[in-house]
C-alpha cells in the first residue's frame, strides 16, 4: 500500500512540477510559473526578478569561485556566501600565528580586508536562446558526428559572444539533455577580498557529523568584497582598486518569518539528473557510489589522523579534506535513500509507461531496448574507472606524477622539440612547488599503499595494468599481504625525484624520458592511466555518447508525451530560481521536525574542546548574558540559527540567498537534508528540504561576536 502510494506520488512529481520542485530559468519563467509564485506569496513583478534593461534581483547574484553562489548586500560590493564556500580563501589567508580558520577574521575597515588570490566572481549579464543555430546544423545527425559538430558549435558561439578585453565570458549550456541551447554571458571580477568569517567552530559547527542533516546549528557564512578599477571595470588586484558599485543589492530583513511563509532562492545549482534511467540508478547503487565511498573512507581516515594532531597540517589539508568528506557522506546517503525509496522500481515504471506511449513511433520505440545494451557493455569496467579516479589518483603524489605524462609525451615525440620540453619542465617545476606546499607525506604514503592494495584486491585481474603488480611482488613481497604495499609505498616516497630538490633539479637541467619513466611515482601513476586510456576510456566514451543520445531522445519524447506541461531543465550550473515555503517536515513516522533551530540547540550540542562541537568562549558568554540585540526572534524569544524551506536546490547553490516575498534577504542556503539525499536523481516532494542559516544569526555573529559594526552599517536593514 505504502509503496504504491509513494510510487504514484513520485511519478506525478517527476512529470508535473509542483510548487517546491523545480529549478527555473529566471529568463524563461513564463506566465504559469510566475503566477504560481505569486500564489505562493511573491509580491514582486517578474521584471524585478529578471530584467535585461533594468536592474533586478538577478544582478545581485554571483557565481562565487568555481562552485558556489554569492549575493551582493551593499552598495559597496559586499558579498555574503557560505563559510564552506570561502573556506579555501580563509585557510589560504591563515597561518598558525594568524589562524583565521580557527579564530575567525573581521576587517574593521577596508584597509584590513585581505586579497583572496585566485578567487573570482562572475555576474550574469544576459541569456540568449541559440537553439535555432544548433537545430539547423544538427538536425538528422547522431552519434559521434553529432557530438563533434555540437562541440564545435558551442566553441564557436562561446568565442563569438565573449570579449576577453572586458573579462566577458560566454558559455553555452545545453538544457533538457541537449534539446535546448542557451548562451549565458558573464563578466568576471578578479579582485576579491576577505572581509569577515566566523571562527570555524561557528562556521562549521557540527562538522561532518551534522553535515547534510537537519536539525542543524551552523553559522555557515563568510563575507567578501568585490573590487574594481575606478571606472567599475574588472581588474586584477591593485592597491588603487575601489569597491564595486553594483547594479543591485539585496536589502536584509531582520523581521523574521513563520512556518509556511514564502521563500525563493536564486543561485547556481550544479547538476541534477532527474530523468536518470533505472539502469543508471542500479549502476550508482551497485557500483559507482559504494566504490567511491569505500575509497574516500580510507583516504579521509589517513588525512584526519594527521590533521587532528597538528594544527599546521590541519590548515594545510582542511580544504581538500572538506571537499572529499562532503561528497563521501553525500554518495553514501544517496545510495541509502535510492534503495529506501525504491527509486529503481519507480524509474522502471516510468519507463514502462513511456514504452507504452512510444509504441509504433520509429523515433522513440527502441530507446529502452538499446539502453540496457549500452549499460551491459560498460558495467564490467565501471568499478575500475572509479578505482582509478577515486583510488589510485586519490593519492596526491600519484595525481601530481600523472600530470607529468604530457612532458613524457613531448620528450618521446619524433624529433622532440626542445623549446616545448623546456616549457613543460618550467610548468612542471611550478606545479611541483604548489604540490609540495599542499603535500602531507605521512597521510599520502598511507593512501598510496592502501589504494594500490584495494585496486589489486577489488578489481578484476585482467583489468590490472599489465606487469605492474608482478613488479611490486618481486620488489616488495606477497601481494596478499598489506605489509607489501606499505613497503612498496615507503620505497616510492623515498626514491621519487618529486620529493628531492637535488634530483628534480638534475632532471630539469637535462630532461630525459627514461629517467622519468624510471621514477617510481611516475611509473606507478602512468601505468594505471595508460592502461585506462588505451583500453577503457574508448569504451567509456562510447557509453557516454550512447547514453547522451538516448537521453536526448527520451526527454524529447517525454515533452511530447505531456504537451503543455511546464517543465524545468536539469541543473547545469546556470542561474536558476526555486520557490516554495519555509516548512517543517516529518522525517519518519511519529517524528516532526520544526522549521527552525535556535541558540538553545547550539548550547545543547556544545561539547567544550570537541573537534566538531566546540564553541568560541565569547559566544558562550554572549549567550549567557542573552545579548541578542535587535537580532532576537520575539516569538521564540531566542536567536534563530537555522531554518528549512522546501526549495529545490543542489550543490552549487551553496551561499545562495533565501529571499522573502518582498525581495529581502532572510537567509543563506547551505545544505540539503539527509532524508532527501537522492534529490539529484529523484525529487521527493514530502521530504526534500533546503537548510539555511538565518540572516539574523549571520548579523549577530558579525556584530556581537565579531564586533564588526562597520559591516552592519553598510547593509540596508528592513526592520518592519
Ligand atoms: N553539505 C554542504 C554542501 O554541499 C557542505 C557543508 C560543509 N560542511 C561540512 N561539515 N562539510 O553545500
């Protein structure tokens, strides 16, 4: 009874978007969706959301760094984003003496702001539909011919719409699985400075234990500023740059809200695959996800042991560790939820229904007889691919050594070009410096041994690189004995030229392919990469292109099957808006989750000295005095810390503004909930929630904990 009911519900949500489901293109909202937003509580016109000519909310939203969202909150280019989005910039700015990760950082005037090297933000200038250009070229084509022509067309359009002299970058995004093509035109600003961040014990309170879970009590925010040249155009850092005057910025509301209030989110969701097939679900739950989780588990344990013991190593590894851990827990949870909610069976039913509909249509009727063949052909090699990328190359040394393959290639070319080799050597020498700065040898040596051993034990023998393990056997012993791999790994670490300045410099002076090939780190990494590239990458490409082809047809068919249905495209790290409501939920029978969490809960979780649940002393004192100032929520008579909404977001949305019906900022989205971790592949309308930090907690941390009233003064506060 229960199963068929949930099946039916998921089926409906898959094909007819509901209020909370959907990552809509702000350009193409359409009357139907806009009207539904109004019905849900939106008080703004669609022009106020997205306008080509006038300033609108979209102008306050930026791509922050490579994979997050940020929003402009002042007339002087101030940005709010998540702490975990600013994490790398915060650790980069930190030293043991000035440990901003641990202690937090606040600029009390602009001169104290810290340039974040390598960080940039991008504004979306406009979007254009270029589908017609693709249709005219691609019509009737299939397979590699189609994908090659498509790629060439994308490159051409990107170049045509870009203007490097103004840092204007255009990127075509194929939507609805290559059935629609929009070009997004961005402008990139490269002088970004760190303005403030809470101590990690606030910004990452609860750590990986609480990650992806509600109830949550994390102050996941950080503050940056965009600088530009005097005329407002993008410029790399120079002392003379001035704060950017933005086209638009979001007012900040400290009025509070209640369960059921309207909430919308603008941002950059990275990827979803809501029309994944049953075969894809199986591949994920059987092979891809468990392999990734098992390999990351080993790597994380090795890193954590070192980080816990040494604050310098902690600073060095923290950012990379956080990234690995985040999706380690995600994919573990995704598998559990996919199985628990029988997503495989649900997708099968969707496919049955499609096949019924497609009967007799030459374009669509064979999709689901071809698809399983493509999966059957790839499946035997899938695990090995994950073991290469998440295992073998999960060792930073092996990964860096693998990048030297270009150098090897250029050295081995007929009539090798000395100038090219020299360039390669210079680039490799630079890259080696960066690698060494981030390298923790103790953990990496363990990772190298463990992942090499796991590959041996878990991967079909005839997919091993030929001769490689025989070599370990003769140098280091029995391949069934873990000690063998430790011995071998120790030897790799002591003998590779990558760790020896003298050896590296000698090699750089007279580069020689044989010397490189004899380097044990290079020999290891390149053996696996070459074996993969020669034998398995071609099969993988065949699989991907077949999968793309069938996916495009499937979606085209679905759109014909449900004519007139308002559909949204899968996330492609392009700007989307999602609307819904602040909303409590029931994670399981007899349990109800409140829509907000408070300072009371922070204190309940507090464990002095703990790695994840410690708190700054000053915070504890302020709470004792109940010094919540204007940020207190009068209804709950406490500081609201986090809240949840039923908005549809995913990774990439981190840092996104949560906006009320009047266009005011009420929070920052920073996570999804555990019960809906299958959201990339199947949206669950009952369980899906977005976890947000309340902007009043953000301001309280800045003002009371950080004492940075200067930042508060810049904001446009909405008090009633
Ligand atoms: N799960 C969050 C996201 O993907 C990241 C949260 C970072 N915090 C952490 N404890 N790792 O956006």
